[in-house]
């Protein structure tokens, strides 16, 4: 059986290994972002899961964002049993949102949002791989790293979440953009 290939031609196994071993956008390697997440994403509270866009590397479509998990977040309270953890499905959404936030920078090749840019709606079509390595707890501040691989109306999204400077989760997903 042939090895599964991703939309950018790399193997899924190679991308998983890269996500496990290295940060997509290490601190200080990108250009500081001066726009809000709501400027590049159609999401709004409570589903806007990024508090801040920090750095972007337009040529690679990579971005670093941040999210502080409020201990009183109703999504955490509703999901928790005895140990309050952030729902894994929302971690996937958070990483995909970060990848989508990188898209206007990738398309323009600049660290600023093009005039007239309007964020497109999207849907996660398929999660190829997701791994939750460590619990993400209320009160944690998360560094969210992502890469968008643009294929027109489809985005191949790679994401990582770091909590307390350790890899807590990663995802590889295909996202369809609304027209």
C-alpha cells in the first residue's frame, strides 16, 4: 500500500514527525503581527479561540498565536468531570483557526493584511491526525503554532499547542473555504 501523501506532496508520517520534534514558528523567527485575530478570522466570541496573533512568517504560511484559558470558561466547566481540562475538539478548532489566520499573510506575502481583505468562512473537512499529549488546564496560557498550506478553496492546516513550554497537542487537518 502506498504511503498517504498530503496536499503539499509530503508524507503524513514526515509531517507528524516534524510536528512532534520542532516548533513550527519558534519565538523571534517571524515578524510581529499588528492586527487582531478578529481582523483575519470570521469567528466571534465565544468561538474565536485566539486571544492574540504574535508572529507570522508570510512566505511559509506559519504563525504563532496565544490563548489564555479562563478557569471560568463555560466550555471547560461543562466538559469537566472531576478534573477540569479543555475539550480536545476545541484544541483542534484553536489550531485550525491559527492556520486560517496565517492565510492572508501567506497569500499577500506580507506581514500586514491586504486592504479590502474579508475573512472567509470555513469548515473542517477531515482531521488526518490529532494527538493530545498532555492535559490543557484552565488557567494555562497556550502558545499556538500553525502552518497553512494553501490549495485554493482547501487549506491543509498543521497546528501545535504548547503549554508550559511543552508540546501538549498537534493536528493535521484539511479545511474547506466557503466561496
